[in-house]
C-alpha cells in the first residue's frame, strides 16, 4: 500500500466529511482533497493525482452517477466508492455497471465499513500491481534469455531428462546444417558420434553443486554423414522441486583447433625423432605412426635418389594393395625427383600429366596422390609419397604443407646419415651444415662448455669465435649482458643446469628471450631454442638455435604503443565532444531562454534590459568559444604570421586587467609594477600577444574561487622581460603537468567537471608565445595555486609605440539624415540586425538579397552613399559584385561584411575593391564606427 493515501472526497455535507476523514485516518496516513461544488470538482479532475475517490450520490450541483461517469472517462484505473444515504438498489446496480468499485449506505455503523472498503480496494490494487510487475519482469527475463541464446557464438541445445532435444539455437542449426523443427524430439546421439558418456546426474548426492558440469570430446554428425570434432559441456537443470528436469549443452567445433594442436605435436615429435633415431629402418615406421594421427597413411613410400647415377631406391614402403609403385623417371615419383616440386593430384590430375607427356605411367586405381621432395640445401635427396584408394579428397593443401615439413626433416636426417656413412665425422661437412644456417647455432657439451659457434652466431651476438672459444654458456651470456665473462650471476649457471635436466629427461625446451644493451648497437633481443642431440649412448650435445628478433619485438612494442595512443586519442575525442557540447549549449541556453523572455511583452523594461545583458554576455561567451577553436586550428595549420610593432606592455596589461576584473567579489585581481607611468616596450604582434595573455589571465581568475589573481611585469638584467600571471587556486596535479599545454587536455577531464572550458587556452597561449619568440613555463605557486611565466627578449629598436585601444562610438539619432545605405544581404535575420542598428541614424536603408539586384539599382541611377556587401550570396559572390560596382562607380564606398574570419580574408576583400571590412558577428559600435568614415 502507498505510504501516503491520496483521497478525493466529494460530499457537500461537512459533518459527513468530518466523520469519513476521522475513520480514514484511523487506518491510513492520508492526504484528502475535499470537493463541495462544481468548481472544486473540475479543478480536482486537472490534478489527477489520487489513489481513490469517495463520492456521495445526492449533491447540490450534480449526482454521484454523473461524478462517476466523469471520473471513469478521465482516469478509469482509479477506484471509486459511493457512500450515500439517498440511493437505492437501482442506483447501485447502475453505478456498478459504469465501474463503481463499492456502494455503501450511510449510517453511523457504516463509516468504519467505508474505511475497511478503502483498505480492501487499495490492497487489491497493490496485489494486482505486484502481479503485473512480476509478469513484466518474467517476460523481460524470458526475452533477455532468448536474445542471449540466439546471439552467442556457441551452439546451445536443451534436453529433457531422457536426453531428447527440446530446443536448439541458430548457432546449432548452422553448425549441424539442420533446422530447429527437425531437431525437436530427437535424441542427442542422433547428432553426436563416439561420445564419452556423462555420469547419471540424477543420482548425485547433496554435495553436488549447481555449477557442476561435464565436458567431453565427440564427433558431430551432419545430415550428409560428414563428421567433425566437437567439445561438449553439459549442465543439469532442475525444476522447482529440485528434481532433474534435463540438461543444457554447449557445443563448440574444435576440429580446426585440435588439428592445429596435433600438427604442432606431430611436428615436434618428428623433429625429435629425426634428432634421436639412429637408423632408417627405425625412423620411418615411427614417422608413419605420427602422420597416421592426422593423415591417411595406409599407402606410404620413401624413395631415395642418387643424382650422380640418376637412380632411385625404395627405402620404406607400405601398400594395402601390394602393388608396385613405379619410381622411374617417367613416373609421378620420378617427376618429383627431376623437378624438385611437390604434387597433390586426383586421378584426373594424374591423367592430365599423362596427356601432357610429363609422365608415362601411373597407378590407375589411385584416387588421390600426394608427394613431396626430400631436400637439403636445395638438393633433392628423394621423395615422400602418400596414396589414397578411398577418396579423391583424402589430402588437401594443409596436408601437403605438413608432408613438406616432414620431408624436410627426413631430408636433413638422410643427409646427415649419408654424410655419416660416407665421411663419418667429417669436420668439413659438419662445419658446412652449421655455417650455412641462417640462424645462429651454438653447440654445448653436457657441462655447458662451448663446442660449436657458427658465423651467424657471431653476426647476431656481435661476438667473434675467438671471444667465446672455450667459455661456458653462462660466461657467454654474462659477456653479452654485462660485457664481462669473468663475473656472472650464479643464477645463469643454475639456469643451464635446469635446462639440461629437462632435456635429458625428454622434456621440450620453451623458447627463451635474451635482452641486453650492446655498447655500439644498442638494444638487442635474441630468441633462443634448445634441443638435445644424442651423439652416442654416453655423449650428448645441447644445440642452441638463436635468432635476432630485435626488430620484431620492437615492432610489437611500437604497435602496442600506437594502440595505447589510439585508445588515449579516442578517450580524448569522447571527452572533447562531450565538453564542447556542454560549452556550446550553456551560453546557447541563456541566449535562447532570455531571447524568448525578452519577446514577452509582460516583463517590465528593467527586467528586459537585464535579459539583453544576459544575451550579450552569453553571446560573447559563445563567440569566444568559437574564436578559440578557430585560433587553435589556425595555429595547427601554420597560417598565422605575426605582424610586429613596438608596443607598451604596461598599457596592454592595463587593458587586459580592465576587461578581466573578476565577477566574484572573493577574488582580488592585483597588478604589480604595472601602471601608466611604468613604460616597458617590446617589439611583437600586439593582437597575438593580447590573445595569449588573455588566455592566461582568464584561467587565473576562473580557477580561483577565493583569493588572489596577480599580474606582475618585470625586466631582468639580461635584457629579458618577464610577465608573471599567478593565482591561489587549486593548482595543477603533478601527474597532469606533462600535458597542460596539450590541445583539449584539462586537469579534470571527466563529465562532472568543476570548471568550464575546452582545454585549448594554454595550448593557444603556448603556441602563440613560441611563435612570437618567447617562452611560456609553469611553476607551482606558494603556498598553493599556479604561476605561469612569459619571457621575451627586449628588442625594441625605436620608441615609436602602438597599442590597441578600444573605442566606443554610440549611434547618434538622425546623424545621417539624407544619406542612403544599401545593404546587400540574403539572410533576413542579418538584415534585421543591421536595419535595427542603423535606423536611429536617420539614413534611408535600401535592401536587396542578390548582388545582381544591387548592380541593377546602381545602373538605374539610384542615389547610394555607401554599400554594406555580404561576401557569401546566392548566385554571384560579394567580391565579384564589388568588382563590377567599382567598374561602374569607383568612388562609391563598399564595406565587406563576412562570416569568414580566417587570416587573409581582409586582404582578399581589399583586392576585390572593398574600401573596408567587417567580420561577423558585427558589434553595433564597430558598424557605426566603420560607416562614419564614409558618411
């Protein structure tokens, strides 16, 4: 029930109202609106904020039936009780049909019944509300569940307790190439093959946790019979009585993942076999066993090729059909031996080679044929061949790549064995293999002492073979890292012993990175891989393969740095957009709001004058905002060129201080060594310097809620002029100091900021002061606050000094009577502003929207004393029209007015023939001052 019951009581008998209210307050905390006449009733219908309405039937101004009709028409959900002494059964029945919730006859005993009826109705409505809320929440939950299930990447299936399918999502349909309707009612075993059965979840004891699930690997079966490996995760579901109701299973296609893992393991195992097996006869069956984990190897053959005698011999062969495979030069195997190229062919591909004359014979029963050359150092040593008699698609390109790796390993093995057989431990061949490796190769004995060091190792580590000869691995590492082999950390030796232990126990060694600073080449990062090489039963070598991965790792770091910068840029962009939206909307809100209030004639003149002041102030804020953005863009584009002259810094700072007197009475603006008598001269661009200093002064005042903002001017002994602008505000956090001069950066960049602004003021000030040849630096003020120091060299060559002065010219009434001003402007609001500004002058105002109309007016001989020419017009632009006007009347003054405020626009207007230039937004004083030159 509501904490406060709001009741509309309609009864013109005051005694009855008192009794009703007394009974209601016994049961409720109530707020009652009493209605005794038609006016009060109409007013109540407007309020509409009631939990229940109680009405009498017989009212002096209407009946309870009419009240009920009006109430139900306006808000049918509010319950109504009729409490009357003048009704009857017929009235009660009629009222109930209209929607009355209860009908009670007035009597001394029935006031309590009225209160109880109110309580019953309110409780009933509350229960109805709770049920509706629960139904809405359930519906929303079901919608969210469906949305989640249909949008997850994993396939999902719901089963009942007998493992029959109840539901599958769209991912399941796509994975198994089926539809939801075809799946319903089927057993999960219709879609899974060779599944590892889950335990019977019905008999799990009370310690079973709801988060428990089972996982298994199985084969998924598609409608066409094709199979693929999947991972299943099964979760039990329970009904409201905590009985098993079924299962939810998540299915993921892991065939690609498992294949990749198996390939990696096969590659590793075969590499290990090549390094450890002593004879051909032992090696090839083991290789076949490894390949059988992923390929069909029922038919395999290894052929060795003797280039000198141009002959070949089969060293290993398995064939289910006991067929002889041709291996002469005209066979597919011979083609590989001659060309050194691998082949992956179907029966049609073999037939095509036959037709092209590249082979003369092939096994016609073979459906898929794959062969790769056995090579070492680009020398063809033989061929590794697989056949399939069962499927044309038995092998694919990834299988050929795997077979090529295996062949490379076998090629290395064969070459080593042939070399061992011919020359045994011939140092020449051994050194040849080591020295031709593009990777650095280092061989160590079991004690960690260097045995071999190839040329690539010298190139990679910048250590010569003489520098490392006879040294242990930990001494070599210390030489790389510390520049000395005699002093090395104990953990380097411990590290090698642990590595040797793992290798001797058949474990693989993970790739290790060694990073150090070379005295000449800077940072070097090496990738080291270790393998155990068995020379004999009692002798082992530890082979180390080393690659210089400096560029790769630095590139990764560069990419990571770029990623972080991009993420930071994105955050800055988001903060800036939110900031600029706030900064633009704030003054716009005041402009729009006060403009609408000013248009309302009901406000007195004094209030409307204040509205105007607010509009002018907010317009200034908005214009300043856009000026800062434009200036920042011009600075970034490099289109600002200083126009220097000698100026008096004291006068410039006095002007700034006059504009920036704080509106907060708790902030004092102090000037130190700045007065009309203290002349300090500098050669610079007065407008740009004024702009930069204004940014710093504005910040000092804005960020000081209470205290002092101070401007100090000083000349140092080394011909330096320093301007110090300090405040007693909160200062800048140390972690933000590195970015205070960055564009769109602020100490507080959150949405809930304490200060307004775009974060470009300090950026603009820094760029301008640097452009003018000065420096801008930041220092924390003591005991708190900020201090910005501007320094310039005193380079004034003469005493001719200029300074910007702000003049105010008011428009006098009837000062230009008899003068004619032609305004060429295609925007109505712009013309209305110009017309309102000039109409008190007494001049006649003419207006055209197109430049061509202005030319026509001049050709017609119309008297015109001056033209205000908008630059951007529909049709011919204002500059083109000005050129035509000057051809007709060179003496007629033309003043350009434009919203293009970029550098060079004034010069562009002069080239077009304009006598003067006004930049929008135009201030009334600037307009009067400019036209006064020509009228």
